[in-house]
């Protein structure tokens, strides 16, 4: 059985490469996903990507993931800082989730310093640019492989 990982991206990540490139870099979301797919192929896993600016759509994806995926890599964007609904969705599906942020949220505006999502995730990667997604994939595959 092939390991399947859901990669979720929240609000404004559809503008990656355009929005504040000095903070988020110049690579587009499609480039990021292509690179992640290459890495997934090397690791022998499948990834599925979903991006939405809507909290409800992200919650629906998390709920549906429970029966289709082994784990989730999630950049909730600004929802990280206040979405208890996303936190509850993650808690309810009992899948390992790694929270990823392109920028270092701890070194930015004070309202970005706290994530309500992080406590229900197995880990958080912040401030390593888009490379953080690859690190998250590597770790999640290792974590899931050691669970068996």
C-alpha cells in the first residue's frame, strides 16, 4: 500500500511568488508543488495538494483526509493564529499533521507569534522558506514508517 500525504495550503498561498516576495520568496505555489511531487516520488509516496482561502473548505479537506491519507502537511497561513475550528478539525481526525510556515512567524508581528494549530500537530517548521515543505515530507514519511 502506497503512503499518501495531503498537502494543504491556506489563505493567500495561491499568490505565492507574487505576494511579498521579500518575505515569502519568488517561487510560485505550482513550482513548490512540483518540487514536492519530485521529492515524494523519490520517497515512494503520493501527495495530493489542496489550497483554499476558505476556512470551511480546509476543514472539509481535513475531515475527508481521515479515510484517504496517512498524514497531512499544512500551512494554514493566517488561520494559524486564531482558527480554533481548524484546530478542532485536526484533533478530530487523529492523523499526524505537521504545520509549515514559509516565514519565521516567531520573528514577525506579535499577532503571528502564536499558533493555535501547533499544539495538535506532531511538529511545526517555520522560517525555512519553501524548503520547509520538503523537510516536513521527509519527517512525516519517517514518522509514519516508524509507526508500523
